[in-house]
């Protein structure tokens, strides 16, 4: 296939820039699938779950304390009523019954107050757990936001670089013939489409060629493209 020295160099440059484009695409894929973001997201999910559990416990404790306070209020009301009845009663039997009931109510009140105190202590400890869980979640969210910012910046830079490479690629494509471009595209994916002959080695497949083969390739006219007999890549021999 005919190819001027300019076209041969353009083919080499095209192969080099396609390699850069391939690397840029891999980099973009790595950015979008960054494992560090997955780790940060998992950390945030765990922190959110712990906060949810701590707040659920806080709600349960508050509800329990509210019920106890209602029970205490009822007991206090009943005690006040019994004391009023006791003060106005002159029947020994009634007085004895009221005194027994007051004793039961006082014991009930003592038990409720003891349980309330226990729940208040638990709620205080839970409040510390909620505060710690909030701080942990805030930290995890900040870490994720920072990673997202870094990845977004890296992604923008990579995509911008890829666009620049694509523009450069078009310049090299414009320097080669349609026939050369067609052959180049056929070889892409099968082998490195074009490379230099480095000594006795094909720069595309890195296989050592025989002396006779190398002599034949080097004897090819300067405006002709040789082909590697092993991988079929276009071989450039000009300096």
C-alpha cells in the first residue's frame, strides 16, 4: 500500500493517540467505579443505620417515661383522694381499708419513681449515643462529599483530556488516505495496527522476525507500507 513519509508518521501518531484514548477511557471507567467511594458510601450507610437505631431507642424511652409520668400522676391523684377520705372518715373499718390502700399506693409510687429514674439515666446515656451517631454520620457524609468532589474534578479533567485527544486524532486521520484509514480500522482490535520495525522485532506484536524477512521489509520502497508476516500490522521503516 502506498504511503508517503507524512502519511506513515501520521499512522504512527494515530496509533499512539488511540493508545492514549484507550487509557483515558479506562481512567474514566475507574473514576466512575471508584472503590473508595463505595467504601465511603458503606460507611455512611452504617452510620445512618446506627443513628436511626439510636433515635428509635430515644423515642421508645421518651414514650415509656411519658407513660410512667401519667401513671405517677394518677397514683398521686389517688393518694390525695385517699388522704382526704381518711381525714374525713370516722369509721375504723373504713380507716383501716384506706390506710392499706395508701400503703399500696405509696409502694406503687416508689416503684414507679425508681423505674422512672432508671429510664431517665438510660435516656441520658442514649442522648450521648445519638450525639455520637450524629457526629459519625456527619463525618461520613463529609468524607463522601469530599470524595465525590475529587472524583468529579478528576472525571471532568479526564473527559476534557479525552475530548482534546479526539480532536488531535481527527487531525491525524485527515493526513492519511481513505484506503489507509480503512485498513487501520480493520486491524484495530486484532493487533496494534501500525508500528515501527525495531531491529529484527515487530513493534506491534513484539515477535522477532527472521533476517530474510527483515531484509525483505527493509527493501520495501520508501513510499510503500510493509506488513508484518506474523500479525499483519503495517510496519514503518522510515526514521
